[in-house]
C-alpha cells in the first residue's frame, strides 16, 4: 500500500529559481525502500522522479537541468522533471514520477 515517506528538508534542496539556462548541481538523490529517487526543486516546487535513466542506468540526480527537463549525464537523454516523460533520444521509456507533498519543511514522497 502506498504511503508518504519523509525524504528531505525542503530548505536544503537547491532551487532552479525559474531560470531556463542550463544549470548544474540541482538534483538530489534519495533512497526510499530500495528505490533511487531524484528530487528537483523548480522555482519553489518539489518534484520526484526515478533516479535511474531508462536508457542505460545513468544517474539523473546528477544531470543538468534546463527549464522543466533534466539531461542524463551519461548520454544526454532528456526527461520531464514533472512527469518523467522521455523527451529525447537515446531514452525511449519514461521514468516513474512520484507524488510529493511538503509539510512544514519536510519533503515526503509517495512510494
Ligand atoms: S544512460 Fe541516460 S541517456 Fe544513456
């Protein structure tokens, strides 16, 4: 049964601050019940997607961010940070996205 699990402090997550420039170091890797999840804060809103690229396992939390997309650092597939949708080759499959809620300063992800 799905439940919300506390994974991070919202105040500690780096924010993209609404820029559409390519920005580095904005993802945060967390592990919940064996799942690697990448957190991103886009202009104040927190999103969670699967942290492992569907192409060949690249670490999406280490990818650069442009707008609402993360670029896989391994071979540059793009994914929507909001929905997990694959938006650029070589990835053909979406990554999972997770429901997020923020209570006080606590970021919780539904797993
Ligand atoms: S592992 Fe992510 S694009 Fe290849």
